[in-house]
C-alpha cells in the first residue's frame, strides 16, 4: 500500500519536481557565477568585508525559490486530485484516510527537501570556495528560514486546496502568509538562528491544518 | 442479511430538503437499480452511502458499518464506480494496475488485463489520452479485479455509446451471477437497467418506492387510445401519467382497461380504441415519474 501511494505521488510530481529542481540549480549556477565574477573583478577582501561586516547576502537570489518550490509541489499534488473530484478514488481506497494524507504529505515533503536541500548544499560549496568556513556555514542558518517558509508554503498550499469552505480557505491563506512572512524578516547571515529551533518545532503543528481540512473535504462531498 | 440499510435518512442541500425520513434496504445478492429524474438526489444518495457526505439525520449502513466512517476492511469489499468514470489520468494502464494491486489482497490482474485488452491499447497508454469509453473499461477492470462483494455504480452509462454500455452490462451480468454479490446501480439510460436489475427503487421528491422489476412491469400498464377532443387526462389515483402525440394518447395505470376507460370518461376525455401496449421499463419510468 505504501509503495502504491508513493508511486502515485511520484507520477504526479515527477515533471514538476524535475522542473523546480532544474530551476533551483539554475539559480545556484547564477549565484556561483556572480560570486566568482565578484571575486575575480573586485578585491576579495572587499567582498569579505561586505559579507562579514555589511551582511550582504550574495545568494539572496534564491530566497523565494524554496517557497515557490513548496507551493508548486503542493499544487502539483493536489490539483489532479481535487479537480473533477478525483480525490474520491483515493478516499475510497482501503487505507485509513489520515494515513493516506500522512503518506502523501511525507512524499511531497521528501521531494521538497531534495529540491530545496540540493541548492543549499550547492551554495554552501560555492561559498566554501571563496569564503572562510564560518561564513560558508551560515548558508544553512540563513537559508533555514527560507526552507522552513517553503515547508509552510507546501503545508499551507495543501490545507488551502483541501479546505472546502471558502471563508476558511481565506483564513488559512492569511494565517500561513503571516507565518511565512516571519521567515523573511530581518537581514543578514543567520538572522533568525536564535528563533529557528522554536519555529522548526512549531512547523509540524501546521500538519493539523492539513488533517482538519482533509476531514472537512471528505465530509462535504469530497 | 442486507448489504445496504438506510433508516430515516434526511438530508438538506443549500437549504432544500433532498430527503426526509428515507428508509430502504438492499438485500445481499440483489441487483438494485435506483431510478429518479435529474436532481432527485441519486448521486447525493451514493455520496452518502460512500461516506463523501454526512447526512443531516438518520443512519446508513453499508455491509453493516456506518457509511460515513467505513473502515478500510469494508471499503476493500465495496467496488465503487464514481460518476464520470473517475480515474487517475496521469497514470498509464500498467501504472493503474500496479497502483491498485497494492491495496487489494484478492486482486486479479488477469481480469483487469482481459477487460482492457479489448480496447487494443498498449499498457503504456495514458488514461488521460483515452476516450470516455476506453476509460470506463479501465475503471471497470479496476473494480472487477478487486473482487468486491458490493458494487455501487453511479451512472455507469454516462458518456458511453451503445457498444461500451453493452460491454459494461455483459461484465455486470457475469459478476451478478456469482454467489452473494450485490449491485446497487444508478443510470440515466433506463432501458439498460431493464436488462440487469431485479429490484427497482424509484426516488421522487424525497420519497423512495421499492418494487421488483417483474412485478412492476406486470402490474403497471401502458394503454394507448385515440381522441380528437381537446380535453387531456388528469393524473389521479387511477391515471398515473399520460403522454400525447397529436390524437394518440398513452396513459399509465395500475388498473385494468375498464377502470381506466371509466375514469377517462368521467374526466370528459373521449376514448377511442383503448388497448394495452407493450411497456418497457423506460415507458414505465416516464409514466410513473413524468418527463420533467
């Protein structure tokens, strides 16, 4: 059963996943060439100064890509299901409905983490090539909130698409937008690092929105 | 034992009462057709039976379990054909088989492939690129390969030409011949049901009436007569329905010809050459429920 659910999610996501992965890697390459160009054309100590003292983030271009990735993957997973009420096929399968949602969301998050994780590693090695280890390592603490925004964007997208009541859809969209906007507050390397453990622990709570919307979706005509 | 039990079911939709105290049972091993005009709530009833809608009041039991909280084990025993032959259009035929196989221990791949083989399509053909008829065969293959105890078919004939409808009926006949299998079907092609069902439920204005097919076709009668007067029959206890084409009138009634003639005359309708005519289930449906 689990392999069947994963097969279905892969079939829905494979083109979109490949698309967003290529897009993310494309942005990473752009960042790589921009940093390389800066290092080669300017005095490297000036670039270091900009990074360490002025907190100029050279990989800022990728900031919204994890969020876009989350939203795209959520839509790619849910739109084929909710359009023409195809979700009923899955809801009739001999599998507990919450387990079905857990497996689907887990599959989506796995693809998201691959699509958002590879660029983080890529950018880390890009920074590692020209910056001190300490600066390179802050790639993860700086990108962490953006990746978390992507996870929340993914969960929010799923919850909003599943929610059958329009007023609740709007409410959920506002709540998720506000929480996501928190991830983009502040400037500089590792700005949200002190708050990240708390934000990361809160994120799974948003799964409850997905279950709640999923339950209403099924009870109101799927 | 009953495959489906509905007790005092009430449901509202956008403030309109769809059912009030609806009660009926579908015995195990029977083949039941649910008939009703458009908008009478046939699909809503199927949705309630399958747990996609929660009724306002009353109870619905499917294979002994509450319909809006069917456990996976019961859902495994129910083959459900969704209106419009819903299928995952992003899957190929082979992927569809591989996907569903994982959920059903009694899955019979031979049945699935024997049904889709009739279309002569490659197993790598995407469901999304199929015609409605071809898709219906894939869906039918999925349902039959599950080997369910109860089949619920919501308007299986929608969008199908005569050939595909006949193919569907052939498969359903074979399924019904197996011991203990129950079919609950809705269709807007009433004449197809005449070849399949043994019991009919008429759903009209929130009320449901159950009758045996043979009993209905025997007791309900179609009479034809000619009349040149402008007076048309009125529906009452004797005259259940009528149709008019120029001077040719068709009336439907449970009564014998003499009673019908007497009632028509009492209504001021000139009756000439009244005789009983052959009646199909579709005629009977129109006679009892009306055209619109």
